[in-house]
């Protein structure tokens, strides 16, 4: 017997930008953008729009996803990407230095320097989710959008920075500081090579990271991962039981896919779940009953895990669909029970014991299941957390442990904890160029009273002196990096070129 039903919700839930205004202690200044910055920004746009797109096209085609256990200089895609970077830099008259994991592209020979921090690696993709190859710049499917992996995070910003530097070079602007574009090749996977590089190299005195949001980011939450293991058990029963539950693609993506398999199912269970499925918004469920096996696939919306409110997380929504039943504790069933009891559909860990908290500047901690890993004898749940200042990692670790222990004792289960990783939040208080960047942003966007913000994501700003983030994503605009529909609009691409050109002039002249 084969019965298949698909339920699609009417609309995707509205999302809002996950950022919070923080205080800025520097005296407000009426900094004006200079005439030379304005005219050079205009020149860059009139001269190099097309070339910038072609630069991005050449960078996107390289699949620079990290390969586990493979060094950058042994990875053919990374080698080819860096060769393309070198070709572009030299064609633009910029100097190029390859230090393995770090590429530096420079303009000028001055002792003082301004750094632009980017990365050339990207997150994995599910190619089936894309209209065209994610490694082919798609400018036709959705007119006005440049679609492809890395267009917003971070290959688009690299192309923009290159042509901002080129425009400054063309105009022969007298600079007091050298401009250096840093392209790190493992930002999405491993920061240790960058930390090692920093120990043996002098860094620019002033830095901006173009890997986040406008107007200026001066605080970032700490990245963390909670890892829990649910041991599989064969527990004979004539009642329906969950034999498999999976979901998620990588840790820093809100997963849009999850699936469950239920054995000993029947038409009564199918109909009950169908009725419940109609009540959800923003997620669709595909239910298929074949003989006594019921398969359910959930489709939500992917997003960067630092902004869980911009996605629809398929893992907890599918668990919630199944929450009317207390499932047998056989591993997958234990997992579903645990998610429903301790995570639910909230985004801030409010059901997970006492871990939830917030900071007045940085906002709440977010707590999102992102990956379920299948092992021979167990199922592993990875939960991504983004924590503001306000609690120590020791306190959080203990609160996590206490929640798991209490649940095990209450339901006579054996959920085990792997070593959790809890990173530190970052707050930049002393960067001297914040007002200059805010002035550039206000001048080119017309947005008044712009103030520094905090974000849930983490950038390499925290490793460089006097570093803050400056774009490329606009306030109150959905960030598409790490999603299966990554793009940057042509309008934003051009605006970024204006602002980066002007900002570099104001910081280096």
C-alpha cells in the first residue's frame, strides 16, 4: 500500500535582522566625506562595474570548501583560486604575497598600513538546491541578483576591495598609509593557521573586516557547539516507533531539511500527523506511507546559524510535528523526545534548563540544533549556540550538563555528552576609525544617526588590532551567506564599491 501526501504552508515566516545597537563611547563627530573620496568612488563605479562582476565570476567558479585533512597548498581548488587572485591582483597593478593560508594584496609602500580582512574559503553547498551550479555566477535566473556560493560571503567583498584599490591607484591619490587586502583561506573551518600567521607577522595598525554588516560591527557573540549522543537500541514493539531521524548539513547553517522514518505506522497515525501539519507556517511536510513504514520529510528555510530567526529550522519543527507521542527510547526516539522537551521551537534556549540569558548590548544567546550525525550505534545531535557577554563558559557548561543529567534521571535515559566547545564573545571598544566609517555609511546611504551594532556571527576582526566590521550586508536586510540561495544584489555590489573606495581613502590618506 502506498499513500503519499504533501502539505505546504501558505507563507514563509517573516524574519528580522539579528543585530543589536550597542553603546558607542567615542564623541560623536560631524565627519564629512572628502571630495576626493566622493569623486574616486564615483569613478570606481563608472569605470569598473563590469570588471568587478567578471572578477567575481572568476572567483566563484572555484569550490574552495575545506577538505578535512587536506592543507590549503595541497587542495587543487584552493591552489587554483589563489592563482586567479594573483592573476587579478597583478593585472590591476597591485602587489601579491602568498603565505600559504594567507594571501596579502597591497597598494603602496608606506610604513603605516590599513588592512582589509576577508576570506576566500566558502561553506559547503547542496547543489540540488540551486537553479544553476553554485559555482557558476548566475546573473540571469533572478535579474538584479548575483547568485552563487561566496557572492556575499566573501568572494563578492574581495572583488569589491580589489577594484576599490584599483580606482585609488588610477587616481594617483597621495596616501599616508599602505592598503593591504588579507584573504584568509580557512575562515569557515579552522582559525589556527591564521593565529599562527599572526604570531610571526606584523599586522596593519588599523583594520576593517568586510565579512559582516553595516553600519559598523563592534561586538560579536561567541560561537559554540553542544554535542549530545543518543545510543541506538533495538526495542521490539508492536506500536509505532521512530527508526531514523536526520537533518542538517553543516554547523553554521540553520538546516532546511530533516527527515524521520516511523515503523509500525498506519493510516490513523498518518491522518493525525496530516491534520497537525496544516497548522504550521513557513515549513512544508511530505508524508509517505508504504506498507507500515511512514517517511516524513520536512522542508524549512536555510540561514546563517548566527541568525536563526531568518531561517525555518526543519529539525525542531519535524520533532514538534511528532510531539503528540512519547516515543520509545531507542535512540532516534530518544532524540525526538529530548528536542521537544529541551529545545522546542524557541531560538534562545529557554527550555534548556537555566542556560538562557541576554546582554543589553549584544542581545540574547541563541541556541539552535544544526546537524544530526548518524553513527553505527548512535545518533549525535550538534547544537549551535551564539553567546553574548554575561556568563562564563564554565557556568554555561555546568548548566548544560545539569539539564542533560536531570532529563536522564527523569526519563531513565542515557544521553551522553561529548566535549562541548564554547567560544568567547568579542567587544571592540577602542577602534579609532569608527566615526569615519559611520560617516561614510551615512553619506552614501542617507541613513542618519547610524550607530555601531553587535552581531551573532564571528569574524576575524577579533584577531586583528583595532578591527571592526564594515559590511557587506545592509541593516534590516536578510543575510544570505551560508544559505542555499546565496546572492548579492547588483545594487548592493555597486554601493559597496562606493563605500569601500571612500572608506579606504579616508583611512589611508
